C-alpha cells in the first residue's frame, strides 16, 4: 500500500515511502494516546537546502553485488530494540517497534533494501536532535557538555543490520578500536577509496557516503530548540560508522 502510493512510472520515491510509513505509525500512536502536547516554536525553521553537499558516489562495477537484508533479520533486530531508549525526531518509541516487529518487518525490509540498492537514505532517517549533557557539575564552558544525538530508532536498527554485514567483509586483523574518537575527523573524499581497499563492495561504500552527508540536526535544551542546520562532515555521535 505505502510503496504503491510512492511509486510513479515504476520509480519509487524512497523519501515519500519512508515518510508515509512513519506518519502512519505516528498516527496509530496518537490514536491510542490519551493526550499529547505539541509545542511549535518560532525559532524552528525548515532545513536549509543550500547547506547540502551532494555525495560524490562512484559507479559500482558490473559484478558488484548489492547488499540485501532479509525480513527475518529485520524482525529479529526490531525485537531486540530497547523499549526504554529515547525516541528520535520522528517520535516513534522503541516499544512500538519492538511490540509490532512482526507487522513492521516486511515494510521496513523493503525500504531498507531500496535504500541499499539506490545508495540513498531518506532524509527523515538522517535527522537528529542533539541534547547537551553536562560531563561535570558545575558547568563552566561548552567543553563541559557531552553531545548526545537522538536519532530515529528505526535508523539505529538499520545501522546495526548493515554493520553486521560490514564486519563479515572486513579482514579479521582489523581492530575497530584504532578508529576510536575518529568520528569527527572523517575525510569524506577519501572514504570510498579506503573502504573499497578494505573489501567493502562499492554499492555499500556509496550508501555509507550518503549516510554521512546531508544530515539535518538541531540542538535542544529543555523546552528550547535551535534552528535546523545540515552537516556534511564527521559522523553522528554513537554511530558505528
């Protein structure tokens, strides 16, 4: 139903597809929620498109195999979602994804596989809200805060599924700890080449590149939320990439 509505001339609009699914889930949540308070603030603005830098992807060779996830793996990952985890900007709680894993597995598997084959991630899955958490008390400067990124839980599930596949492709001698704290020093123009040399298929390299570029985020402190800006450097805090 959702895919047909987002398909025109045999081409599926992945952004519309994902948005319609998340909107439907949110509506179902609203229908069974006693009350919900929504506050709109004047300082919230649309994403500024001029800040977006298009990913420079490499055309995969003819023999390149596209990663394909199974419904069973997606359902298993949804069943393992921590229901206590804070929801991301989509406001879809982990409890809903976990309790409805069987019903949601098919549609999310379809979305994930379209994303992997096209090397495009819906913008709504890349959006994050940054919550500054004090490292110590009292706070004397900005460096005393630790940024915690709230991202859509369904995207975290997607990341885990892809990460498992990447680990199987990497040399066993590669130590992930050597890349600790390197999330903000990624040089994107070298990323695809480096990943390819490590044995990662080109279609997946392009997907990771798209994951890292054009990420909308805002900062929330208490009841105040900053304007949204789009980042094209580094990786989101807590991400495996």
